[in-house]
């Protein structure tokens, strides 16, 4: 008799965005005359930068000719892209990352979800709350947690982001083996200073732990005090894996390209206490289960690092940050406390009431969709996430409607 992986039955039954879609769908069906503005889901709205499109088209033309056609490429990515990443994202910031420590993939979601496969199942996890759900759900699937109770899984140490700590979790006193960090954060939009990150690196060194540093929103950092990479911190090469994505940097959410950095100096231990380089394990996993990102897409990603690409992607992130500023100012004007929006495209609003209640109020009275914070974890209760990924016109209209609805 074929049996299922019963860890899947531990997963919380409802998925946040499915719940939102159901409520919005019901509202739209009942009020087709009132158009809804969506500031909920974190998908970009602006088209690809022209430099990326041109590179993709030129690469597609190469694929059409026998002389320049390419079949399978290297699973880890073409050298031209790995070298461009190493030079522009790392060497330019003083970080020592070699091209062959960079693994090109089709998404930071997959990388963040797949990385746990190379670690033991009986390890201690530390995961932020609120959180990008992929970190916790993939560990539940793998059997690293107990059952869920009141929105938390047994056996997980939750790193709480609250108004009291400025939404940046403190380094815990208890040891953990695998720590997920996300800065600038989804959903709170909070950034971590150099001192905070240095404390995490020190914690990992002391506990022989590994940090999984998700910096999918790195391109939104404007504050010079906020590092763009964990490798800007001394010693991080020995304790951290970093995830980056072209999704929010250059509008690649539908195009799909990202990368994971696994330094060759990073090790983890077996039961007998012998150290194993994680680079070799991840290389084995990646080459066994993944066959590379399409050549035209890698060429489009490499174009991000050309002078035109850099200028265009900067304009793109500046545009979303300008929208984020409007949202922040409007929320503050309504007397609502918020963080984020300065180095991230998300604004985390302290609603001062139940987060689904606030969601329903904005949907019913303002026809604006936001994301209820409770869907991201217990600490998200009382908050909503507003995304800056929309047109200026839509955001301006949404802010007017919110002001009228809660005035
Ligand atoms: C924190 C975080 N990491 C990773 C991702 C996924 O990025 P990708 O599109 O590269 O899969 C997202 C997407 O929303 C995200 O918010």
C-alpha cells in the first residue's frame, strides 16, 4: 500500500493568499460595480528593463542558429553570469566570493525551500515570526517540526519581530543549528544594521550553526548603514549561505532567475564530528535535481550588470521606493505606526486591531486589498503588509480611499 509523507498533514490547512483570494472573489462577485485595488501580493508590476529584453532577444536569436545554438548548459549557471555576480554583487562591496561559489537557479523560493535537504532532520531550527512562509513550510514537510498549535509548530524556536524590538529579532540566548534570516524583510520591510548582523555571525560561530540569509530585496537598500550582503560581515564566509534573486531587483518574477552563494569555507558536521564542506553537498544536490536556467534568461540577468542595466534597475527600484514613501507618509498621516518602505518595497502597518478585521474593513469600505499580518505568523497579528508594487495612479487612489474609509 502506497503511503503519503504524513508531515504534509501537519501543514496549516489554509494558505494565506488563497484565503485572501476567496474573500476578494466573494466581494467582487457581490459588488461588480466597485473596482478593487490590490496592494496585497508581492509581485512586480513594471516591465523588464530594456537592457534585459535586448540581451534576451539577442540570446534567443543565437538559439535559432545552428552555429550558436546551445543545449544543456552547466547546472550551476554559465560562467559569464557567475563572474558578473561575483564582480558586481560581491567584489564591488569588498566581499570575497568566487564565481564557483555562486549557484544560478530559477528562484530564491526554490533555493530557500531546497537548501534544508542538505541538513540533518534532527537539528534545532530558528525561524523568524512573521516570516516568508517557505522557510517554515519546507521544514515541516521534511519532518523537522512537531504538530502545529495556535499558529506555531512544536520544536521550532521563533525569532520574534515586534514593535518592542523595532521588528528586528534579537539574537536568542538558546543555541540553534540552522537560522533563517531575511533582510530587508518580507513582510515587515525592516532592515538589519551591520551591528545586528555581526551579532548573528558571532552567534553562528559560537554555536557552530549555519545562517541562511535571504536578501531577495537587497536592491531596495538605500541606507548606507545596512549591509547588502551577509558577507560584508567579517567571518560570515564560514557560517552563512546567501540567497539573492533577480525577481524584485529587475522584474524577473515571471522570467525566473536567482542564485545561492555557498562559500567553500563553510562546513557542517556529521554524527561522528567530521566536518563536511556544504559547497560539495549543495553542488551534488543542485546538479542531481536541477538542469540549469535557460540561456536567454541568464543573458538577460547578466545584462542587469551592464551600465545601462544598472541604471535601469536602479530607476525601477527607485520608482517602487517612491511609491512606498507615499504609502508610509499616508499611513503616518492617519496616525498609524509603520516600518519598512525605506529600504524595502513593503510597509508593515500596526493596525492596532485584529489584522483580518482591518483587512475586511479596507476591502469593504475602501475596496483596497492588503495582506493580513496574521497570515505570516503570530507576531503578524495586529498588522497588515502593504506592497508598493502597483502603479502610482492605483496607489494614490487606494490611499485616498483608505483615508476616507478610516477617517
Ligand atoms: C523573502 C523572499 N525570498 C524569496 C522570494 C522568492 O523569490 P523568487 O521569485 O526568486 O523565487 C520572495 C518572493 O516574494 C521573498 O519575498
